[in-house]
C-alpha cells in the first residue's frame, strides 16, 4: 500500500475526480477601492507625503512619456514601441518595495520600475532612438532598457526568459497578468485559475493582487521579499492589471474607418486620406 506520509492529504474511500471549475478561485488582494478609498486602514503602507508624491509623479510621467514615444513610433521616428498604459501601479508599487541593490530582471512593458529607480527621461528617449548617447550605443531594439548602475538587467524580448535568468540571483517573482501575451488573450492561452494557481504545484508561496492598486502591489512585494530573504522560500505574485493599448504600435486598418487608405514601406507607415 502507498504510504502517504509525505503527502499532505487525507485518504479517501470514494471514487471522486477533482474538476478545476469546481475549485474556488484564488482571491485578489486589494487595499484601495476603485474610487481610491482605503478599505482597511491597517493595510495602508507607511508612506511619507513626499514618497506618495514621488510615486504619483513617476506614474504620471511614465504615462506622458508613453504618449510621446508611441506617437513617435506612429510617425516613423522610431521603429518600435510598447506602452505601459494601465499598468503603472504594478511597476512603481513593486519597485518601491525593493531594496535599490536588489537585482531586477524586467520585461519590456515595465519601464516604470527603471523610472522609479532614477533612469532619466533622456535615457529612455536615447535608447528608443538608438543614438550615440544611449548606453547600448544603438545596437539594441527600442524599449530594451538596462542599467548596471540601477541594478536593472537589460530586457530580453522573449516573455518569461527573465524567470530562469533570475533563479541564480533571487527566488521572488512578480508576474503581471494584463489579459494578453502580445496579441493572444489569456482565455486562449490556458485553462484554470490564472497564473497564481500554478505556484503550489512547484511548492511556491503565492498571492494574487490587484495590479492597479499601488498599495496592494507594494505590500505584497515587500512581504514577498521578506519571505525570500528570511526564509529562503520562492514566492510568486500575480498582479492582475489591464493593458490599455496595443502591443507593438501596428496600425489596424479595420479600426480606423473605411475612408482611410494605408501605404506601407520599409522606412515608414503613411496614412493617406482616401478621396
């Protein structure tokens, strides 16, 4: 007979399959209501007024930078761009909870982490335009930022390559779930209860948070870091958020109306009003 000593579960004497749709979903941790009111005062991070203002300014500046560089890509001034619109709180909240010396393996839609750590606006722009002032000297794709001084490893294009890369230096992972991977909806990618539900199968501690709740992201990341540092346990954070713009700035003719005609070339995309 099987000895269940190493399995945490009772012995059953009835034939019963487990259906994933019958299992309760992992709850979403939230500190703020959608209107911005604190739900439970005891969960409010101890931020100074100056720190709160910095967090807000970084999220706002990131949004403005997105608009400028997104339009630059549309005009053919840069070849490629992905916005961070709608996901600002996941970037800034997690960055604020980490030690500046912590090494970060970012993904291409996480520029707010670098912005919080002090990456200058002109450094973002230099990198996207690939000029001589960029740290990569123009030999890297736009939005693939990196900074040795800020302990931010240069971004890789392929999604999730950061996880095996980070294993050698840390055990804490934050995985954004914005509903899409490039242009494929998560509904079409996998079955089951999101990403957080996969962690227990690997023996990992996990939590699902509201990725648009700055305070919730900060609290979860701070607590995850403490678990990792003090108990040497891997932690997975699933931050539920929204991607409020397209993936690579490709113009979609179907969404622009029937009175527009499009002419494509290798160097630029021209939008011509049809007569």
